[in-house]
C-alpha cells in the first residue's frame, strides 16, 4: 500500500464519518425540517456517480467511502420524505 492509497483511505474515513452526526441527530429526533431536500438529492446523485467512477477505477477507498456515504445520504433522504 503506497502513501497515496493511505491518504485515500484517510480521506474516505473522514468524509464518510462527517455524515454520522447528522444521521444520528435525525435518527434520534426524527426532525428533518431544516434539511434541504434539493441539496441531498443532488449530493446523493453526485455520490452515486463517484461510486460508479470508483468502481471503474477499481479504487477501494473511493468505492468504500462512496458506498457508505450513499447509504447515509439515502437514509437522510428517506427520513426527509417520511417526516415531510
């Protein structure tokens, strides 16, 4: 594993866990009023495209990070629609 792959994994971990506080807050409070539906739809589509690109490149850090982030953002979108 080279230094750039390690940097990739660290970036993947940091960007992915950045969504956990929001997911936990929504899970506990069931409140999504202050969350932008448009932003999360666009962001989720972008994450999906990054995931596809990571699969194409066979980049494990990109695949793992974007797969987990996509799950978290889809959860947020689901909760937004459910509690609208």
